[in-house]
């Protein structure tokens, strides 16, 4: 693993305010430290332990974080993202926000509009865009290696977090689609293009606002240009091995990946030797969290736009909300109609 170079010298050291100390904070904290940042951490619980592990400074309040930090990194439960982001925008701070950007399309659009009005940059932490197999697949598709895409399949599965926690309440987490599947909804759009329509099924169904602790959802997206994406996400039994993968088929060939095999990408092209898409084994690669936060930090300091922006974050939430509406109605949801409805209601 290569040694990262700090984004700034000591005289211009980044000061990052990490709000939250849960699982994602465990990933972001060492990445910010590797980038040479001074990291403040504030959380209802766990701040002291996180600070001790990664040499962070504990602060007592969100207000202190907002007054001292240059960048606010929101790694709290989904239902709190909107209020913290709006407070950071009011304070004129640039923002990194763990996915999903907010819990609803309406609130995501409100956050985007507030950020634009204040001249604040906000980037959603869609880390899968920085994960080597997915980034390489995106590049292969945009370079035309597979030709016109016909069908793409994405899957993601892991041990359920929805056992006696806030994840089980659809009003707090948005459920398996808004939480776990959001990554692959974003990947499908990033790789296959803008989405025309969404159809979703889930088993077992959500009852009285409670997500079943063990649940699978399937979503079908129809893209501009004719490609179809099938996306599957599962919260499995406790101890389920986390696994992801995809298969992208175009007129020239097929590109596949499985995290269980950890053997890079498999590219099958008609009459063409495989070359140029080999992914080294994961242990020798840089953390995607570090790559992501380096990209964001550079953009905050006037560098090029990062691989994912606020609009991408909002559209991913729109796609998840469309999938939820499809679950509720049993009907295909047309994205243009949903977006128009949301804009007229704003």
C-alpha cells in the first residue's frame, strides 16, 4: 500500500469535524489522519474510544465542531443527516455526508438548494465509486470496451443490522433499499446511464413501518438508451458473509466481478484477448475511503470536481424513493413523473 501524501502542509492543515463515532467513522478517521488532517470528533457515544484509537480531539458539542472545523464529515444515523447538513451550511462549512445524503428526495433537494445558495460544497460518501472493481468497470463501459450495454446485474448482501436497532424503522433508515442497495442504485446509474423507470419487490414486506430483520429486495431499472439493470440486496442472518458483485453484458462482451473470489475482473470479449482490466488483490490496494476523502479534500481546496457530487447523491435518494413507491403501489414508477411531482410540491 502506497504512503499517502498529506493534502496540505502544517501551516494550512485541514481541520475536519467528524460528527458521529460509529462504524463509518472507523473508516473515515484513519483516512483523514493519513491525509494530514487534525480531526475533531463529536458524538453522543463512542467519541472517546475513537479518539484514543486514532489520535483525534474530542469536543463537547456540534456547535464547537461547526465553529472550529473547515470540513464537516457527517457519519451519523441517516435520519439526522438533513439537520446536521443544514446547520453546517448555515455555518458556511464544506461537507462530506455519508450515504444516503438524506432520508427523502425532498430533503435532499432542500439540502442541495441551501448549499448552492450559501456557496458551500457538499459531497456524498458513495465509497463504492472508489472501489477498484467498480471504478474499473465504469471506465471499461465509458471507453466502449463492452459496446452498447444490454443488461447489468448488481448484488450486495451482508449480516442484517436491523435487529433491535434504528435500521429496522423505515422512518429512520429507509430500509434495505435506501441503506444497503443505495450503493448499487448509484452504480447502475453511473455505469449504465440515467434512469427512466423503476420497479421493485421486497420479501418479506415491511409491516407497520418495521423492516423485517432478514429481508431481500430486487429492483429493476430501465435506462436511457435501453439498458436494463437488475439489483439485488439482502440483509441476511447474523454472521452472513458480506459479499458484492456484478455482471455487465454488452454487445461486445461481458464483464463480471465477485468479492468472494477476490481475483479481479473477468472480461469476456468476442474474439479479443483480455487485457488492461486486471485488478490486483485487495490487500495491495489503497483503501477506497482514503481515495474518496483525498478526492473530496482536493476539491474543497480548489481542485477538480470529485468522482461523485451532491447531485449524484440526491438522484440516488430519488431512485431509492422511487423503488419504495413501487413497493407500496406494485407499479412501475416513471422517474420524470416522480421528479416533477417533487419539484411542484417544493
